[in-house]
C-alpha cells in the first residue's frame, strides 16, 4: 500500500514513515477486541518475523452468552455469530484485514489462542 509522496511546489518529500510496535500492538488489540466482543485491555498481542512479513499471535478471551440462556434457547449460539471455533476462524480473517488496511503492514498470519470466556448478554459480536 505504497502511495507517492506528496509534492510541494514541484518537490517530493524524501524520507520514510514508520509505525511503532506499540502502535501496531494497540491496533491489533483493538481489532481483536472488536471481533471477539471483549475489552482491548484483556487481549495480549505478540509480533514475530515470518520470513520478512509480520506474524501476529493473540491471546484473548472471547465473549459468550450465559450458559443458562443457551440451555433454554440453543439459538443463542448463532445469535453470537456461531461456535467459539467458527468465531475464532472468522476473527482471524477480520483482524488480518483491519490491521493490514489501517497500518499498511503486511501480515503473513494471525494466530489466536482463546484464554477464557467473558459472559455477555445480548447478540452478535461485531
């Protein structure tokens, strides 16, 4: 996602832009929190090099409906976007897309480890 440098009176700006690891981490945590319906502060993001691309590993809880509500109405699972497995798979693609689009960074993959559950009333997570 390379854009030509803006020009001022026929001159191009030289140099480069960098996005800090802290900024990338905050972006990844926010994207994961949105996709999984949890607070960003509960998400841990770890970056590694993957043959020149960035690999993102996330450790995060996931929001789920109260189990009593699911026992009464199994449709609650679909109201939340599917099973934990289905939602995790969907979240990987969404997080990769958001982080790539907003930062311009090239990610090779997103790995998610679900570390717990956060009980949440309501329906579908974004």
